């Protein structure tokens, strides 16, 4: 669905009105095109004294083919700014942030990327360092609301020992793949392994892998299937029998496999497990995308509206994952990925059932992450306002509010969710475990 306000804002009359009335200015976001370089421009790298991640940043950028500079030349523009803040030990040291960023922020290109690297507060050596590192969250979230021009800002907490596992995360956060992700906090190595698995083919990191995607026939699920296929995976798409024709058509196009069933059925976990065992001997990526809404204020809600929402959105992912893990069908370095929502973080009127189910997905990640072994990870994305058939049915005023109430002043696209899932799915993301990352353009709700 087209964003008519965004189209108007880029006409001569629209530009005049936006500038003179102070209206939202939704920049056309740059999104990744297959085959393009990860970063089209240079990245400026800085560090606080005694930062422990800067050398790994340089090594990772070189491996990724991203051009790095360590000083700013007159008139030079930067596609990315990366600052190693792990050397910040006290609140007085926070001045290093201002000293680095203030002189160069005006040189950040349109749709630029800012990444600050810190130490997880719980892993710091002193109370003073804990305070200083926790302060980075307020800094990055505030800067994300300042930068404008379609640019984004993220904080990545790198646990001690995980310095060598940052490449996949830098590749995602510095590239157009993260177009609608901003103001997020990512933890690397905080739970599980601190090492990254080798990525054989940077353009097809999932080559030889099998990916299960529920709710795959259309919308966000279709985008997930397409992006995982682009990255080399064999996709097994699952959807309800009513969507069999659309699902089969998509899987035929991608060279994948269609499996039609209701994921809430008593035997659904066993049927999925049997298919994966018989056809592939296991699975590498499990994406629990299937979801429904049955919106009503709680005072008017029917039993089925409550039970079906919980069953599809959170109980089925729990049951399917448990079956696959119990049968040891999730291979080493496998990925389990859930779909939460900002409704599970901020809540929404008329969505007590949906909000509970999506907060449950976050609980699912938090509970499972420390219990996994063999470098298997579990993470979730929490989409905000994404342009889909479902959001197209929202009343105009509510739809416009959803689009504008974020730092990028626009809705996201299904591909933005899919690209985030592809980052979680990458073999190089072994140390990215237990995260819930919002794909919401830094929504003002619940942040």
C-alpha cells in the first residue's frame, strides 16, 4: 500500500509545506538490493581510550569489504560512524561520546548508520563502570531521534571474549538491510557462546541450510521465505489448508516445500518434526511467523477470540520448538526465531489477547536462551507499524498515527522484518542469543 503523504512530501509543494510548517519528513529509505555492496561509502571508526573492541571492528570491516577511516577529512561524508565505548569506565568518561560525535554528525550521509559498542552493564568490573555503560542506552536512543535523514542509531553490548563475533551484526546494522531498525540495544555473547561460526559464502550464508517458516504464504511470511531463499536456504513453508494454493505457488517459485496444516492442532509438532526428519534429517532455522489478531476490548471479548490468539501466537511456537529440540532435529548452530510485537511491549487498546501473546513470545526467548546448547540460539523481532494487508484495513487516522509516530516518520515494509530475521539466521550470529529487536523505526510507543 502506498504512503500518499510520503509521496506528497517529496513534491515541490510538499517540500515547501514540510519545511515551513515543521511537518514530518519521511525520507525514502535505502533498502538493500541483491548484489550491492553492504556499505556504499566509508565508515569512520573512533574509540574511547583503552577500548577493547576497536581492533576487532577494523578486522571485521575489512572482512566485510567495508571501507574504514579513522580520521575525518575536510568536507568528507560518512555512510557510517562506529564508536568503541568499551573504554568508558566512569560517567566523566562519557564526554568521549560528545568529543567524537559532535564534530562529525553533520558529515553523516543520508540514510547513514551510527553504531556504538559497549560492555554489558552486568559484565562490568565496578559499579561506576556499570553506571557509565548503562548510560549508553539513553545516549543512543536520544541520538536516534536527532539524526534525521533516514539515518539510524544502535547500541551493541559486546561481552568480554565476544569481540571476534561482531562481524554479522556490523554487516546488518551498517547496511541498508537495517533500514527500519533504530534505537535498538543488541547483546553479543551475553548468553551462550561468545564465538561466531564461519560464514562460507557472504552472499549466500545459508547455503545448504533448511529453514522452516510458518505462516509463509503471504505478507511478512512471504518476505521471510524470499529473503531466506535469497541467502541460500531451502525453505519449508507452513500454512493453513485455506492458504494451500498461495503457499504451493510460492514454494514452487522458490524451489522449496509446502506443508499445509494448522499449527494449533494436537499433532502439528509431530507432523512438522516427521516431515523435517524424513525429508532433510533436521532443520537449521525455525521461524515462528504465523500469527493472528482477534481484537476486542476485554469487556467484550469472547472465549474463542482469547484462546485462538494465544494458541497460534505463542503456544504453538512453544510446542513446535519443544518437539524439535526433544527430537534433536535442530542442528548445531541452529536458529529459533520468534515474532513478537511492540504490542507486547507497549500494549494496545483492544489487544489484551494479542499483547499477552506477543509478550509471551518475549518470555519464550528469555526462558529458552540460557537453556540452549550446541550454539543454537533463540531471538525475536518485534515489528511496529509494517505496511501489510492487515494494516491497510486500519482506519485512516489510526494508520497515519502509526506511520508517523516514529523517528523515521513512516511505516516499515515486510522486507525489513525479513532482513532482521536473516541476520539472526546467519551462521555468523552464533553469539547473538536472547535478543528481542524492534523493527519499528524507533517507534515512540513503548520505547
